[in-house]
C-alpha cells in the first residue's frame, strides 16, 4: 500500500533524541528553549511557546488573547475538530461561516454578516497548507476590533506575500503530530509578536505559575509542557523543513500537471502571492463523472493507493457545536465540497516511481 503519510526518522533524528535521553534532562529544559528560538526565527516572529499538542496551542492561544465565556469566535466548519473544540474549551461560542470555493478556507465576503456585539476573534485555518486571505480578513478584523488567530497546523513554512505562516494574524498555532509536515509524534507551538500573549501562554502551559516565583499562581493553568526529548526530535526535523516543503511541492506539481486537463477533476489552485506547502494534496471529483469520488476511493484502495477525505462531515453537523446553525443552506460551498474532495498521497518519502504509478492509475480512469 502506498501510504497517505509515513513516519520515517533518519539517523540524526534518532541520535538527537538519544543524546537527550542520556543527558537525564527529560522534562522541559534547554532543548525546548532552543526549539522556540529557532521556530520563532522560521516564522519571523518575536516569540514562540512550545506545548505538547496543536490542540494545547489553540487552547493556550484563545486563553492568551482573553477569549472568555460567551464570547463568539468566527471560524470555518471545514477543518479538523480541534479548531472549534478550542473555542468551547474557554467557554466561547463557535460561529461557523461558509468557505471559499477555490481555497476551501474561510470566505472573507461572508465574515461581516456573522459579526455581532459578542464577536471577539476569528480563527483562520490554512487548510491543506495554503494560507487564507489575510489581507482582506485582517482588514475586517481591524475595522471590527477582532483578534485574528491562525490555525497553522497544516501550513508550516507557507508564505503569504512577504510573511511566513505563524506571522499572518495576531497569534499562530502549530501542531507536530505524527502526520504533519514537521513532526515529533505529538507537539505544538504558539507564535506571536505580542508580549502579553507570549507571557500569558507561557504561564498557561505551566499551571498558571508566576515565571519569577515558584508556587505563586496568576490564574488557572494546565500542564501543556513539551518534554526536551520531543523538542530534540522537532529540532532535528526543523532542520529539514525546506527540503520537506520542496519535495511535497514537487510531487504536487507533478500531479497538477498530469491532472490539469482531465475534465471532471479539479486540481488545487494556488492564489498568486501565496505558497502552498501541501500538507494534503486534494483533488475534487465532480458529479456525473465516469467514476464517483467514493468509487474512485475504493478502486484506488484495490490498486494499493491509500486515500482519505478531509473532511467528511462539516463541524456544524456535530451535536456539541450545534447552536442554531441547522440551516445548511448558508453553507452551500461546504456542503458541495465535502462530497468532492479526495486526498491522495503527497508525503515526502514517496518515490518518483510511486508518484508516476498514482498518476497513471488515476489518468486511466478519467482520460
Ligand atoms: C492537526 C490539527 C490540529 C490539532 O493538532 P494536534 O497536535 O493533533 O492536537 C488542529 N487544527 C488543524 C487544522 C489540524 O490539522
């Protein structure tokens, strides 16, 4: 089976962890600090705070920005569940807005009509690895006094004009989960230029403790600390970020070139001024084609090619998010796209031979 994602550690990855294990300094220490410094540099921000998952990063970010009970937070329904769960974690109310048909990110044209007196923030997800429309959305946020939170779990190293993902809103959140472009099994990072958000996030991950005085607590906090051996693995991975990004982009370009002229198949569109880091390579299979999306998925499985659907159910379909959003008519694009998307393997460990096999197999179906 050609896998959708694959964890493959090299010698450097493994020895970097072993050397921390041998040192005896396992909990948060100097490796975490080094990772934060290098990660901030990659994103072009002043501060980075390491935590133990992307979800912990989102929770900490919302807390640090001061999102509280009953505050409304606008976000996309077409994302991984953790994006919206983090809003519930601080007692906020997720308000879902429909997506853009080209990038599958939040549609800026539909944001303003969802803003109320209670709206405090917008969480943008750079879905599949391409940044959302930050110029337009930051402008709307500024006009309405809203905080922009970037869920950058899928977009490490992506660019929007002259800025890197993690530096596109007020605060950014990353994940180092095993399938992400840069990974350490589990892990996360918060990025910001805001000193207050940085201080609050640092305390929140460490029981709310005063950084200068042990056993003095400012507020509720959690244990969201990253361990030093996880940080060592993330650091070793981070050295390869450029190589990994380019390999993913090259595979994606081969796919797009091969599939571009097939009617009924839509390849990812990359908007001018943005780069796509292809956490997922997502095709759309239109209706009334020779082989439907679900039939293609079964066929590819038989041909030993793993695929998946990101995501089969928009978040407003789940009971714990339903807060008066049962009218699916306002989610026309999400409702359409969820039936068309199919993610095919784009992991950097694919061999050229495997990429060509995937291309030939799909072309045979639709040519
Ligand atoms: C992976 C992911 C997360 C959650 O990250 P974890 O490290 O698994 O907690 C959040 N948002 C998006 C968009 C993701 O892809």
